[in-house]
């Protein structure tokens, strides 16, 4: 028992735990729980969206711990770091010391947080928890080649460590970088309290200032430079606006893994490369269950705003369009499937010319585009189209 | 203050402020006023007349009394009679088969489903299968899976089978009230041209479709309003001249075993109360006019001059009304997971696509499903069995339970159970389900 809490054992345990939770094994709300532990992700999310969910709190102890124990998270919990260390261990030739490499991770963190404050967290996707969790999305099946390539970034990083051991954790990781920032801040606060002159220790203030400014400018300017993403993609309910989604979605794949009907797919649209791997919905395997809000509960960044199940009727994903020529009911066959499957009472059968020609009609104000009718339609004549009207807070 | 200090403080306060501004993020449903659903207007005058007490002649004292001669009732009567029990069958019209024949709902649906090895195969055997086979031998059914039959041939075949089984037939007769002794049903009052008469029976099988008997007996049930249609048939559809100038393709319905005749389905108005005779009368008149107008329109279309309205169904296509609150409620999950019951009385198949746990299960992937004997047993009333579309199931299942195939299966099960209970002198609630299964197998049923 004593051994269990020895640092190395704890870390291996943590790694195994993280892998199990990251695999698409229907963990429900615990899918990819490690993403919640990342303070980098939490700060980006909270600063960008300016609201929080209660689960964000789990990242705070980590943030506070690293104030007292430098890099405590990296050394004890980080599953990605564990992998990189193992791979680095294979390189027996020599140990590298990257003195001359700047603290890229730190500046990534600062840029990301400051651009996030004005609305666009630039480097959230480089969070190691996101990269680690995202990789396991490959196992959820139904993957596109683009998805496999993108999620293999983790493998690529592992390969890099064969040649440059320890490079990610030491220099590149924005989560590690954030811990450097908190460390710097701690020093600064200590100095302020002790009324000492801060010059000696806090030498990088100018760079902090510049990077923060750069981040703020980037956060304001970049959204104006981007062309608006295509609007024909159906997103999970309560997903944020597409431009923000491209950066605030950390591609951890939690929603894809958690979705009980497996309708959330990574977007692999060739015309929208910045939007690759963001969640998109396809109703091939099921529909958006009226009793489910798992995607919003597992989203660690708020890209899918948390909603309660009861709110689903006001969260519009799309709207149903019926192609009557194939409709069984229109062709006088006994079929009521679309109406029966609609949980929002958005479908009515009305007489077209007379009572012998009934047709299904969609009430656009009630249809949220959950896809139940598209899925069930025996003649495949219903299609959900994305609509621009979305409810976000 | 130094610039660096300033920056640091701005960063700290900025961060803190951002957190401070933030409130909890969650989209909650908008509160909405619950609209009051308007109750159905009472059609009666609200006043009452007392019926004088009178002596009712006793028509017969029998073992099994089946009320309703639809697919379920016919199968039940044949099954009970074949076990040797004396059986009476009460039917309000002049033919057997109910909606299948007189109602012109001609397809015998759900005959097939997949088994555990994923092979699609026939699942409905027994008396229902016998009927289908006889009709096929007569050349009066088309399609191997979910056959469509000719209504007159079906009436003939059902009646022949009833005759062969020795069932005592009461046509043109309604079961109008129950004769109760406490919670035990003792018989039924029937009304006909001969006036009101009583039939006493050891076991009554409610095959009315609307569950009139368990309603009168005071059992609990659920009422489901559904669409009501009226089917009609068109003649001379083989003489449509497609070469005629100005020809437009018109919807003339679906083929039947007779080449010149098509049956034309109608979904009809939604959410109709099938237990309100005023409503039924109104719908009947409205539908007949709509059908006439539609046929007139077809006839006026070039090429369709010879098409005519052969007949409209003798009864409205009531899809659903009462659902029994029985000893076991069959669920959608049971039908999707090969659930096996120790008291299985029959197996039914699938005819439509279903949503199950958010996924589409198409007809070709739908498993066969067992129907337990308990779902035919009312909770309160003794010596009463229920078969047909009103037995005990979840509403989600309605598309599969209200159709001819399932009615034939439940009818056969209820009839055999009644016969066994008579033979063993047992309350139908306590019969040995192993013996029941044996009996059903002897009668040609397939139980998996």
C-alpha cells in the first residue's frame, strides 16, 4: 500500500486509469475524465466562455498543487507524460538538455489564454490531455482516413521522443508551460508581499507583456480574417458558433465516445480544414436521444454548452425535410414511423387533397432536427438539414 | 508602480474578473405554461333512463365462449374446440375475419422475422399458418412473406375451419354485457334479432378488439386514440389504358390476389376516439364521401374510365382503442432481444422498421418475439382471457401487436389455454404452462 503512493507507481496507475477512461467503453459522464483535470483546458474554457460548470472545479486542486510542488501534475498524473517518458527511455545514447530551446509551451499557454479572453483560445488543441484522449477516439470505429491521420498526432509525438527524448514535457507542452507561468506568478506574488524588488527574479516581464498583447490582438484579429465555415454541418445540440468551435473544441473526442447512439462523428470535410475533428452529426446509426445530454456533460471546454435534458426541445440542430415522392404514407401504405418516432410532436399528418392522401408535415418551430424520423423512415425519404438558428448562451 | 507590476496585477485581476463575471453554464428548459387539453365533448344528452329488470332466456351453457369473430376470435374458437371443449363464437357481422376480411385490411403481416442465426424465416404457424396455407392452396393469396389475401376467400376458409372444428356459431350477434359473480365472469349477455339472451360459459375469451368484455367486467385498461381509416377496393384496375392520350398515373391502391381488384388503404384522421359511436358514425359518413369523390376523380382521369368502386369495408379501420392492464406487459425490449418466456404461447414476426434505443432496426433485422401467456390474462377478472389487438403490451409496440398475424397468434394461444383449462378443470390463471406449450405444439404452433 505504501508502494502504491510512490510517485512512479501512482503515475503508472494514473496512466492505466486514463487509458481505460479514454477508451470508448460507454463510461457515460466519465468518458475522458482526465480532460477535466487539465488546468490549461479549464482556464482556456472559463476565460473564453466566461462561464463555468461545476466539474471545472476538479482542475483547481491541480492548479493549486503545482504552486507548492513544481510540476506536480506532470510528475504524478499526466498519462501523456508517462508515455513520452517511456519512449524517451528507449533512447539510451545520451540525455538531451534543451537549454537553448525557448519555453515554447509557456508562450503557447500565455498566447492561448490571452487570446481566449477576447474570444478565441488559439492553442487549446495542444493540451496534452486532449491529444492523449483524442488518440483513443480512433477506437470508436466508423472513422475516416482524415480522422485517423489527425488523431495519430499522439503517435507522431511518441515517435519524436525516440530522437528527442523529453522534448514535449520540457519545452513544448502548454500545460507544462502553464505551470511555469503559475510558478512565475507565485514568485511575483511572494516578492510583492515581501516588498522586495522584483527585478532580479522576474526578468521576463517584458516578454509576458508582449506575448499577452500579441495574444489579445490575435484573439481579436483572427476571427475577422477567417472565412466563415460552411453552414451545412449538423452539430450536436448547443454547440457554440462554428468559428469559436474550431478553436475551443480541443478534439479530445469525448463527445464522440460518449454518444450512446454513435451519431457524433469527427468532421472530415475537405473544404473546412480548420474544422477537422470538430463534432459533426450524422444520423446513420441512430438519432439524438431525447433523454440524453451526455455530449454536453463530457465536453471539458464548453464547445458543447451544458444543457439539461428538458432543454432539448429548444436546441435546434437542424430541421427535417421530407421528400414526398418516396413517402410510404403518401403512397397509401400503412406507415406512421416518422410521427411515432418524433418526441417533439413536430410531425403531423394532414390531408393533402382529400383524406385518402395524407402527408407528413414538419412544424419547423418544434422540429429540433434530432434525426429520429430520418433514422426510422423505411423508405429513407426524410433528411435533416442544418439550420443556422442555434441556441447558445 | 513599475510596468511589470502593473502587467502582473492586470493579469491577475483580469483572470479573477473573468472568473467572477462567469456564472454557471447550463441551458435549462424555458418554463412553459401547460396547456389544458380539451376534454372530448360528451356526446350524450346527460340524462338517463332506467332499464326495467327482466328475465333473460338462457341460450346455452357452454365450456368456452368467444366474443368477436375476427382473426383472434376465430383462431381462439378453433383452438378451443379442437381440444374437445364445447365452444360458442359470437360475431356481430355476417362473416368471420373481422378487419382482415370485412375490414379489407388484406395483408397477413408479420409472418416472418429473423431467428438467432439471423435467418429470416416464417414464424407464424399453428391455426393462423393453417389459414394462410389453405388460402394459398386456393390461389387466393399473393406474396410469400406477409401474404395479401382475397377477403371473400378468407371468409370462406375461416368459416370452413370453424365448421370442421365444430364451433357453434352465432352470427349477427353482439356481446352486450357480462354476467359476473364477484370477480368471476360467468357468461355474457348477447343481443341479436332474437332479442337479449344469456350464454353461460366456464371461460370467456375477449376477442372484441376493443376489449368490450374486460371493460364491462371492470378490469383496468389504457385507452389509446389512434388514426381510424376506411379501406375500399377498386375494380377493373387491370383495364387501365396507359396508352390513352392524356393518361396520368393515378394512385389506385395495392394488388390483391384477383388481378382486376386493388385494395386502397386509408390512414384517416389522427387521434380518433374509437369508443364513441357518434364519432364513428361521423367518420364513416365523411370517409365514404371522400372515397366516392376520389374514385370519381380517378374515373375522370384519361385511361381510368373503367375503374370503379368495388366496395368499402364493412367496418371502420379502428387501429387501436383499449389496451388491457394484464399480468404481464409485453415491452418493446422483449421483442427486440429474443426474450424467452417460460409461458410462451406463440411467436410473432416483424413487418415494419422500429426504433430501438435510438437505432433503426429494419424489417430484415428484426428478431422474432415471443408472447407470454400472462399478457393475455387480466389482473382482476377470473375465467377471462384476452386475445387480439387489446392484449397487454407497451404502447411502443402497437404497430406490431395490432396486426392480423399477432392477433392470430394470441387467439390461438388463448383458445388452447381455455381448452386446456376446461380439460384440466383448472382456473385459466393456474394452468400448467408446460402442458399448454405441449398442446400448442400438438396444434401445429411454433414456439421457437
